[in-house]
């Protein structure tokens, strides 16, 4: 069998199963074919697309399928094994789009239960022995600016805002994590990114990196608002629902950032 043909079929099959779960989970789980349940077939499919031997592009929709399964199946499946498989696959992927798909699985968990998800990830390890939480957070911060898709970007930003209350906590699991970042320099009175070829990257605390990402997202929101005021973005009546959701997301993000900035000021004032 042609390998690319096989990977396309597996990937398409995964997306098909995910759609079935979203529309009729109870009916699908009731299926039993020759003694094998639909859930068992689904777990076999997930294991296949997350197989380290499978091309990373075969796992393009694995993240969405894994998220859907954890959402609908709950305790009916051993989600721990699935998440470990997602983590293992993540370590072998290079394409940002594939990494994003797999990272979103953990990002949705953070949105659902931040503390519980952080504690759980600390019990997982990568094939090379690295702590699961450390690896996921580093990969996430490294490619956040490359995220594509409005929904995925919003889910990620909302999750990052949930980390804000613990960014200044020295006892947080994030306290000792460092990530790479572009080196900054002053050129002609402006703060600019130094050329990686000339300066390379520097290591900074992940708490600082998360804050920088959120500031950039804040800047993006302001630019979108300015563009809307200038009439550069067209709006249609049938998009009112999406606009309300977008505005609500932006307001929540801005409110959380404002609260965090207030906390930072309080810390500085206390240390004076």
C-alpha cells in the first residue's frame, strides 16, 4: 500500500470519527461489531496515528480526536495513556502545525482545570526522561506566535491568562522553567529584536515569556480594534454571534491582564 495514501486515509478516518463523536457520542459507543466496541476501534485508531513510526503529518487531526474523546468519554477510557501517547508524539514532531494540533489537547485541559492538569503533566515524562509539564510549556511558548486558526489561538490565549495569577508565585511549578527568547537590543532609541544569526537566543523565565506573549496578543487586539474603527475590517449581520464571542474573549483577556499588572505594581510597592 502506498504510504502517503495510507496516511491520508488514517488521517481522514480520524477526523470522521471525531465528527461522529461530536454529533452522536452515545449512538457511536453503542456500536459493537463482532465483539469489538466502537470505543475499542477508536482507541486503536488513536494509537495508530500517534505511533512514533507514523509520519508526523498522519497525526494532524490526532489532537482534535484526542480532545473530543477526552471530552465525551470521560472516565470511560484511560485518558492517561492517550495523553502520554500525545506527549510522546509531540517530541518527535517538527512541523508547527502538527505541534499545535497536539498541544491544543493539553491547552484545553489547562482551560478546564489548570492546577489539576499541571499536577498531572508533572507525572508524565517524555521518551528522553524530561518532565511532561516542562516540555509542554516550553514547546507551547516556542510556537505560540505561529498558531493558526482563530479558535485555536483564542483557546491558547485564554489558557495563558489563567496562568497569570501564579506567575509571581515562587512555589509554582513554573518557577524554575526557562525558555529561549529573541535577544533584544536598543537601536536608534528603539527596542528591537537582535538578529538570531548574529546574537542567538537567550534564556528567560517562562513567567516573563508568558507575559510577553500576552502583551503581544494585547497589541494585536488593539490593532484589530483600530483597524475596525478605520473601516479596514468589514462586518456582516450574520456574523454578530461571532463578533459577540470575540469581543467577550477580548474583554476577558484585557481584564485579566489589567488585574495581573495591578498585582505586579503591588509587589513592587511592597518591596520598596
